[in-house]
């Protein structure tokens, strides 16, 4: 399938099994994130952010999706589009990635790193330089 955006893609991630794709999109009027199955160009659901999407990550089994934006926020969703939690970092978020088992999310920010358990918006630990 094919999907056309009005401007450009800012981030993309695919589940390990290849069944789900997450895409960050900058459109002419908004910042968006869309979640697709491999079988359809119609998004299962989408989410609008307040700033450019900087990174997306899909858990290996596709059960969770994380999206970060240029306003220093990361949001975690289940595959049905329910926003499970959000977190605001001290600085720009440059990377997000789920652990192989999908139980943890790492978040990289300028000068800081965070590790979260999927069920909790409070970091298990942080590190800084």
C-alpha cells in the first residue's frame, strides 16, 4: 500500500513481527502521528502533538507505541490508541526505544536518559552527564 502526506515524514518505526507501523508526520497545519497495520493504508488511529514528532517506537509485539515531540514530551499508547501515560523531559528528546520484551521504554534527552516500566510514567531510573 501507499500513503501520501501533505508535507513530510519525521519519524518511522515498525514492530518486530512487521504487523504494525508508526509514522510521525508534519502536515501543513499540524504535527501528527499515525498507526497502521501492514495490510492497510488507512490508519488504525492517530494523535496530534503540539510540536514536531521527533521519534516513534513500536514494541516488538506491537502492543505499545511511544511518540516523542519537540516540546520535550513522550506519550505511550496501547495498540488501540489509548494514551497510557505521558512524561515531560527537561530537554529535547532525541531517542525512544522499547526493550525486546516490550516491558520497558528508554528515553534519551539532551544530557539525560530515562528508563520506564510500561505501566508507569515515573522513571525507574535516570542518568545524567
